[in-house]
C-alpha cells in the first residue's frame, strides 16, 4: 500500500507541476500576443492617421475626389440655371445645376443621384425637380455628365457635400462653390 501511495503522490505532483508550467507558458504567450496585437493596432492607427491627414477635406470644382474602395467623383461644372419646372411649388430664389463625373471603385452596383447635397450658408437645400440623373453604375464602370439641380433659398457660402451612398462611416467631401 505504501508503494501505491508513493506512486499516487508522485503522479499528483507531476500533474500539478505540468499544470503550473502550462499555465505559466499560457500567460506569457497571452501577454506576448497581446503586446503584438497592441503594436499592430498602433501601427494601423498611425497608418490611418497618415492617410486621413493626406486626404483633403475641402475641394474645388474640377478636383478629383476619391473615396477608396467606393467611388471617384469630379465636379465638372456648377452654374445657375434659368430653367424652371412649372409643376414645382417650392419657388426657390435660384436654381443651381451641378454636373459631375463618377466612377464606381467598389465590387457592387453603385447608385447615382443620391450622393450629393447642397448647403447654402450652412442650411441644406432641397433637390429641384429639373433634370436629375438617377440610376446605378456596375463595378469598375463610370458615368460622365451626371446632373443634379438644387433649389436655392437665401444667401451664403455654397458647399456641395459628396459621399457615396454605400460609404457608411466615411466622412463626406466638401466642395466649395463660387458661382
């Protein structure tokens, strides 16, 4: 019986040491993994900060505006329009016509015609019921000469705010307009 107790005690001791060694190694590898992840996250944050600092926030008519993996826009012309819709009851002070080119950089169809807003003096203007491009572009394709009209009421700085419909989390690009 004494031999059995000795072997049992030796077995428990060996098992205890094995468990302690395994826990010690697991904790070290967990800590080193955690440090590696933190380092990787830091370098990713630095890269994103560098990228975002490179991307302009305000553009001019004619500038190429790229939303990585989403779309590329170029506002080609902005002008006041004398054309009015006889069925529109909003009676804006002026109507602004915006012409632009857009390229789909994503791997899905991209809607066109709901991606630009106009702000006048910080107030959002409504689309005006003149010619208005609506549709979609398949991946890798582009559209030239898309048109949107906006009814303008009031005075102030004109700014177009552009953001692809599917670009959730992306900040819109601002195009300062001087007509």
